[in-house]
């Protein structure tokens, strides 16, 4: 049985080798370092016996045998030099060939059975060797035997942990990261797309709701507008707010007036021009009169109050518009376009065969002069309403061309240089016209004629269609039972006779109506149309100092109950 070599055996210097690294199998690699000077050591002879010399390799020389020291801890006497133990068989002696004590030279011990070629060999410096089955560095202390078990102190550096390098691990990690990032980006893109779609749907829903709400509020939804239901119309009329201004067009060249109401319904955002015929019967302080007569006699204030009484309106102001100002207004807005219904001759033409100033047709462009000529034109045999309708066309076309800016419209009014009658101011008129201009541009403007009967009173149709729906008022025609209306035409050739007759009739409790003048007549006439008015006619003749033979049945003019023609037989002093 061979004894195991123990690196910690006596005579071995632990510092003869040092750790230089590990091989590819994880085993430690050492190299030899120069040995220090050592005293001669006793060669361990496992087979030597006490008191006998023993040569295990039969060298032929018996050496004295020293006492046995299993741990080589001390010398018992002089011993012959013992070669150092070389586990790898390098044959290097620690004395490097120095003389040995005892005069004998013995070869170094070779545990592997190899004999050194000479007794002296040179040391190989910095030789690297592998130590088979070396479990730890040479600095490991000698293990201690405890019975049949050997305890060793193992340290971390005695073990080698082998990690198999994987060159593809980083690539795999990078690919996983790339895949994860691309997936996250796709999910984020899907989330953003869903958010955009939801936001778009919400915006469209809000816009649609707002649009429907606006149409409902403006009454423009089919089937839901106020005009589609009489009940809703009646309810809405009472709550609507209107701004109304009366405009009187004075024809400074030929005389006469044309009257219209400009209405701004602020509740429904609807603008309207209501044309008032001159034959409209009004009730004033002096009794019943016509609109045309009221404008000439009572002026703006009296006429405004009379219209409010007849139509149940509340007029905020009066705009006196003379024809020269109308001409300037049309020129300031840059001409107008009107669908004309007649050829209008040039009033300044010297011959009858001259070309007309305004031609009949659609989309005719009218300058200021042409607009005035068209607005005041009344053809031969036409009623006054025909001329009034032309005036309404010119007003609506002018509003379409007027600026809808309040400041700009006010500047336009101020540029005209008109005298605005109180309580209306130029700023008030400018703001009012700007609002109407906005409605006219948007198509929310119309023109309506107030229907008047032959006697000047309002019919039920007028009360429902215009007075109630457009003006929001109630028609109040003069009460026929209140006073007998008497129309006076002067044929005496004396202008003052008309005024004298008016005073006499008013004092007699009759309502005076101006009938104008007539050609000279020798005798006076008192005419009644209804048999019920025969007694009233007889009373009028008596009041004026006329004979009963002057009373007869016939046609009466205007809205009068009795018509009187004062002839040359009329004597005011007798009345």
C-alpha cells in the first residue's frame, strides 16, 4: 500500500510555490519560487526501524539511523545530509551542489522510482508546474488527524465556479426588448386612435345638438316653426318684442307723402316693412281723418299717436325722409338692384318720346335718381297702393346694401345731414337701420301691405295677417256711431270757405274730412250713400246753412258718411 503524498509533510516549504491562475478546467496553477536556505533534514523512512540503518534503494552504504521523529520537529544528534524532497522529480537540491556532511553523497529521493542523472542539478527559475489532485493553495495549513477522519479548512478561493458563456443571451434580450417595445407602441397607437375616434364622435354630437337647438330656437325646423301652428303663433305673439319706426317719404318735387312702418321683431329676428295707404282712417283731436291728411296737418307727433291708436302699436320714433335724402342714401350705399314692374319716364325729359329713366325688368340697377323716380311713380289710372309698393321695393333693396355695422350705419346717417325729429337720434336711427340691414342680407326681411277698405277702415283680414302677426297689435277703426264723418270739397273758388265749414261742422258734433277742391259749381250738394244716413245728411245741410233740396242720394268719397260740395251759393256768414 503506497502512502499518499501529503503537501503538508515535514521538510516541505509552503512558500516554494505560488498561485498564478487557473486552467481551463478550473484547477489552480502554481509556479516554483527560489527556496530559502534550510538545515539538513532527516529523510523520512517509513520502513526504518529503531536502531538499524536501512537503505530502501540498496545504495550499498549503511548510514547511521537517528532516532525516529515522525514530525521532524527537532534533531537528536548529528545526522548526515539528507536530500530535499522533490515531488516532481526535478532533482534540485536545496544546497545547489554544496558539500554534504559525513562525506557521503547520496542521490535525492525520487518517489516515482526515477534516479537522478547526477548529484547536482541547476534550478529552473520561474518554472510553471501543475500539481495533480491539489485541492487548495500551498499556504493551506497541515490538516490534523482526528481518529480516522481528517478535518480541512476550505476557503472560497479553493473552488472554481464554471459559467458557461452564452454569446446569444444579449441578442435574445435585445430581441425581447425590441418585440416588447414594438408591441407597446402598437397598443399605444391603438389607444390613441380610439381616443381620437371618441373625441371626434363627441364633437360631432355637440355640433349636431347645437345646430338643432339653434334651428329650434330660431323656429326654422320643419313642422316646429311658429307659422306651422296657430296655437303656437297666438302664444308667441304675446311674448314677442318689436321695435317700430315710422318713415314718411315726402316728395319735394310733386308733393304728397308715402308712409311705411319699419318693424324689427327682436324675438324671431324678422324684419318687415309694413306699407300704410294714405286712405287709412285715423282718429285725432278733431275727429276722423286720413293718414295723408294727418301727415300734412298734424305733423309727425300727431300722426304717430294716431297710428298707435288705430293699429295698437308702440312706435319709438319718426323718420322724415325727403326725396333728396333718399337719392343721396342710395348713392352712398352704391346703387341698388330692384325687380321693376313698370317703365318710369325721366321727369326731366323735354320730349315725350325720350327713353325711360327706369326700364321694366328683373335685377335692374338703380342709381339714387332712378330710385327716387321709381319709388314715387304712379302711373295713369293706378291706385296709390301701386306707387306705395314701389316705395317698399326701394326701401328693402336699400337696406340690403346698407352696412350692418352699427358704427358704419350711424356714419351714413350722419353723412346725409338730415334733421332727426326727437325723440329719435342719429345714433338710434343708425343702430336700428344696421339691424334691419343684417336681417335683409340674411333673407329674414319681407314687405307687406296693410289692407284698407274703401272707407279707410281695417278689415278682419288685415287684423289677423298684418296687425296681429306682424305688428302684434289690435286694429281699432274709428267708431261709426261716435260721429258722422263729413267730407268737404270746396267749389266756391274761395279757399277760406273750407276752414269756415270745418269749424261749423266740428261745433255741430260732426267729424270733418278734407276732400280737397273741385271745379266751380253754382249750387251746393249734400250726398249720402246709405239710406240710414239720410237723416244725417239733412242735419249736415241744416248745419251748413244749405237748403233741404241740396240733400240727395249718391256716391260718397273715401271713408266719409256724407259728402258735401260747397257751391257758390254757400254763404259762410249764414252758418
